[in-house]
C-alpha cells in the first residue's frame, strides 16, 4: 500500500513563491524508499518527538528513540509510562525528526498503532528485548543490554508496531 508523502517547499536555495507550502506530492511503499536526505534522519540517531493524545484531550509530546522496519514504525516503551495507556486508547501518533544541525531539515510521520507485543510474551517477547537493545546501541553506541531500566522495579517493555499513514518532508541537510 502506498504511503503519501507531502514535500514542503523550503528556502534552502532562496525565497520563492509559495515557500513553506506543499510543493509536490509523492508516494512510497516503504520508509526505505524515502529520498536519502530524509531517510538519513530515520537511520541516524536523531531523537524523535512523538505526539500521543493524552487523557486531557491534548497532545503529549515526548522525545523518544526512533526505529522502523520497512513501512512499520517501532515504538518501544516501558509499560509504566502513561503514554502506553494513551496509545492504547487512541492509536494515532505523530513523529517529528529534526536534523540537529539544521532545524529547517525535518521529517514528520503520522502513523497508527496496529499491534502491541509484550516483552513477557513467551513467543515474541525476545523480539521486544532485542529491538530495545538495538536502539540502545543506535543511540548510545554502547553494547547491549539496554542500560536504562528503572532499578526501582521489574521494568517491562512493550513494542508498538505502527503503520505509516503519511509523511511530510522539509528542507535540505
């Protein structure tokens, strides 16, 4: 299935008519098919800001480590986090990945949670832990295991698989 991509006009090459509006629209079948200048924001350790609708009806914004496979975004969370309950109640999510060197180079992804896997699942649970170890290494450069589990309790993780609904891109590196 195609993922809609809105390519915003930017001012990297100077001002232009209609700047900061959608210039072109495209479609990709996978996040792997994104233009390389935007895909790098997904592949490099760029912290994403995730928006999940909170219990007050307002978006809750949180920095998170970002990962994906094909057309699926992976969001690995501690089951103790409020955003787990909010995501279960309202599965629509938005991610924003901003180039840390140039704030006018970004990717926005709108996605919907379609599946949840518990780290305690006897069959797929090891995949949750392995994915957590993968993003630990991606973002810290350190070897597994993931080193930030809360020592105050037996922290358990849940992996949300999110289907990408649409993408917006902006700017140059």
